C-alpha cells in the first residue's frame, strides 16, 4: 500500500488482484481506480486485466453504483441555471435497435410539453446509424455544441440532441475503447456504469430507458432485457435520477424505415401526427413516463394524451424546427424538410440512386420481419458501420411496406431496398419475412414497464 494524505491508497496492482480473487472493491478503491485511469496512470495491460477480472467475477450493485459515481465525478458535468426547476430536466436512453428513431420526435415533443431535454447521444456501430448519424443526414446539422450553447438552446427551445464531449465521463471513453478490443463489452456492471454515468453527468432529474430484446438487439430474451433494465434503473435511482424502464421487442424493426435519411423522414411524419403506430406508441409512452415523473401530469394516460397532442397540433414539429435551426440547419432547409409535400422533404435529404423490391413468396399475415437480418442488409448497403472509422451513406436503407398483422399476397412487395451499389437479394433476406396463417399470433411491441 502507498501512503496518500495520511491514508493508505491501494495500488493499481492491488485493485486488480482483489477483483481477480472475486472480492468486492470498496468506494475508495473504485474511486482511486477511475482517477488513475483518467490520469493516464493505468497501463493498457493493467486496464485489460482489470476489465477481464470484472467481466469474469462481476460487479455487485454497490460496486456498479460506486463505479458510475466515480466516472461522473472524474469528468465534467452539465449544470443548469438555478432558476430552472430541477424536476423538469429529463432524458431517455435506448439500448438501441433497428429503425429506432424514437429520440428524434420524443425530444421536441417533450420540449413542447415544457420539459428540458439535454440529450447526449451517440453514433451507431454494427447496425444502422445511431441518433446522431440519422440527424447528420440533414445538411448543416451540427452535433458538437459547447456547454454555453447547450444552455442557450435549452433555454430558448427546450431540447437539443448533441454528441458527447471529450470531458464528460472521460473514463468511459477510455474503458469503452479497451472493452471493445478485450472481449469485455457484454458485462452488465460495465454496461450499466457506462450508460448511466453519461446520463447522470447531464444533470437530469428523470430518465426513461427503452431496453430492447429480440433478433435485432443484444439482449436475446425478454428476461435478459429485464435483468439489464433493473440494473440500469437501480444504479440511476441510487445516484438520484428517478428512472423507469420500458421493455420492448426488436424482433421486427421499429416503424417501417431503416436507414438514416429514411428514418428522418419517418420521424417527421410522426411529428406531423402520422407515421407508423408502433413508433407513435413508444414516443407517447416514454414521454408520458417522463411527464409523470416530472410531476406535470397525474397519470400515465394523461401523459400519453398530452404527448400525442403535441404531435397532432404541430407544437412538437415547431420545436424540432427550432432545434434544427439552433444546431446549424438553414431556414430554407428546415422549411423544405418539414413541408408536408414528400417530394419537397426528400429533396433536401440524400436519396439513393436505385430502388429494388423484395416480394413475398407466400400469402398470409405478416408475423415479423427479422430485424437482425434487415440491420445487416442496411449496414452492408452503407447505412451502418463495421468499424468506428467507416463513412456512412446516409441515403441507403430499407423501407418496409408491411407491418406485423398486415395481410400480404404471394408476389406482393414487402420492402424496397434503397441502394447505390449493385444489389441482388440473398435467399436469407427473402426468408426474413415471416408469414403466418392467423393474425392472432402477432404480439405487442411493448412487453412491460419496470416501475
Ligand atoms: N452503450 C454505452 O454507452 N455503453 C455500453 O457499454 C453499451 C451501450
């Protein structure tokens, strides 16, 4: 043990050995570990060894909470003017999925209800683009904003969707990169601290999580999603952020559009009171949970109605327009993009040169369309990344024409592939449409809310 301020500070090696032996690390040991990671005192081999020890031995809920707190404290946090009611500052996080564009309509809809949403979002890896990638389909959209700019946009508009700065949770950045190359990404304690630290650093009071399970997500089963949701909620609540989690499936893509520009168009349809029913349902439920937690409505149903009202009466769309302008998009682009004429809005977004139809080999009711295979197809077309450095093609993707429960005839089109490179459908893709004889088998998108 080395001496620090009269106390014995554990050495890096001692911390690694303790975790290797399956013991629980205390608050000071975890804080020291994170401090040394951020200060560059932990060698890469030591970081890899610690991550593997954590992966194999796990982190208790207390250790996960200490790790999350330390990751927040050893970095910059967002703070808000004292006159802003703290309960009104909220955010959401989704574990990600295929066609998951909920953040785009949700943030402005919440702002239209009077909440403030400082949404720090990410880019996608391994599937289709993340929220920032989708928004970057819009010419001029700027994801990097200073703390002062974020405060100004929250004051004037009520929401923003921005990228993480290097100074927020720097330990997460370092550890995430190391996890990626040491086979230690899929560890519940590490996933929880990584996700929740960035949300706590936003200075929010309430958080809603959308934890996915199914073919197009990294939680294979609903039970796994629930376990992760409980871990995320418990840690966030232990750090003072009131948190609830929605469990929803990702067997079928969310909505009909998969691919960056295509998803922006579908988000705008939702903000205009239309768009696919499953997208609107998730936006309204997640928004209602936050409105209730923030104390603006008494019941979830009242929250759903308030949220739906902002989608139907144009106030959420106006907030989206204001957010885009603040984040660098020209007035002309915004007015074309939000026009109800679809030729106009697609004229400002990148569009693919070629469209190819996928047709059904069978008649019956659509059960689901394998979200994992659609994600792989969209990613191969250029809508997602295999490596962090890959450049995206914002114009490409897949537009489904059928939702679960719809009837389809043999030979009828179920999807349009938007592509810029030569494309021939594989047998696997043709088989990803699951058609059943009875409509009764089609299950709901949302499994439950973890209160
Ligand atoms: N998203 C994150 O930010 N971190 C993880 O570990 C997993 C998903």
